């Protein structure tokens, strides 16, 4: 099933993100958690791209295929291009087709320290266009409510996003954010730029202090005062911080749904507990 069809129903699409285990862990180590997460019946689940190197896509492909085949939830496979040649992308697309994966989240990917990037694809927009020429896939892209860290300003960022949509991205998933007003202002910019594809808001429930510090350093998300106070108050109480983070995420989601968001993409961090708590809190609103 092509996931863009989900946005024709008029309901708020509710989806999850999961990730493969580390390279030194057996892939089966995540299957139990995946089964629990899939049992919550999200509209789809995206699977992040495996670690760099030859065959990096294989775990992403295997997990996305299992989610669809064995757990009967539609899947989206992430695909990055920063370390890929056209030949490597061709092989990955063929593998996806062989495993009945119809949906791809096309990303540039992060640069790896000490590793020179490949030159066939400089931007995600180029990957989107390449996948579109192959045919057969629904293509999703990423967007950044606080602008991509490599963009000079908000105008450059939204113009680059328009290029990505024009190149073939039919649906967008946002980077995490903790202030809904930033998302609403981003949506205004996108509308002015002529971006009319469905946009899902990416929500990450903060369950520990180290997690949020790492994510903020990677994507540049800002921390509202209200959120920072929660972190400070509960940083030495792991369970309290986890539950406060879930409550904050639920509050964000309720407000987003009330304001007519196209969808919610929940970064589950492979935690069935977090996924279930949030799903049960908002399922009657969807």
C-alpha cells in the first residue's frame, strides 16, 4: 500500500519510527519489541537506515519487510545517499522491490567523520528525483521546523524543501521539535512557498537526559523553558523523567491534532512502553 493514500481519509495519520539493532547485535534482538509496537496498529512504521558501509540497507530492508509481511503493518524504508553511488542505490531499490517495500523516506543522511562522501548525490532532492525515475515507489522526505542546520536561513531552507517536493517527495515527516508554535510557523512558510503535500509532525518523547542532549546536538532543536524545567526537575529520577517526557509529548500531540495537523510521526526509540502509553492517550482523538 502506498502511504500517501492514507492522507485521503480525512483522519489524522498516526505512525511510528523504529531502528535496526547495532551491527554487533543479531537482528532478531528487536523482533520482540517490534511485535509489541506493531500490535498497537499504527498507520505505518518507518525503519531508519542501517549503519554505514557495504550492505548498510540490508537490515533496514529486512525489518521493513518483516513489519509488513509478518506483523501486517505498512512500512517505509529510510534510504540515505550521502555515502552511496548510483550503483549502490540501484541495488538497494532492487532489494526493496524484491521484498515488496513500496514506500521510501529519501534522505541525504549525516556526514561521517573521517569518511569522504560520495558525489553522485549531493542532496535529498537529487535522490528523490532518481527514485521517481525508477518508478514504483511512494517517496517521502524530511522537513525541518527550525530549518536544516546547513541552511543559511528559513527562506533558503523552505526553498530547498520546495525543490525536494518538486523532485518527487509526496509526503513529508518533520524533524523533532518541542515547541508547537515553531511547527505552525514552519507550515505557514511552506504554504507560502507552494508546498502542498501532507506533512507529519515528528514527536520524540524524551525518556532520558542523555538522549535529548544527543538529539539536540545532532539536529539543533531548541528547548523551550517549560521543557527545560521538566528536564532539570526530574533529571535524577529516571522513571519520573520518562513519564514527564511522555506527558509532554501527549500534550504536544493533542494540540497538534486540535490544530488540524496531517499526521503524527512518533519516534518510539524502539520502546513498546512509550509507544503504548502515548497511543492509548491519544487514540480517541485520531
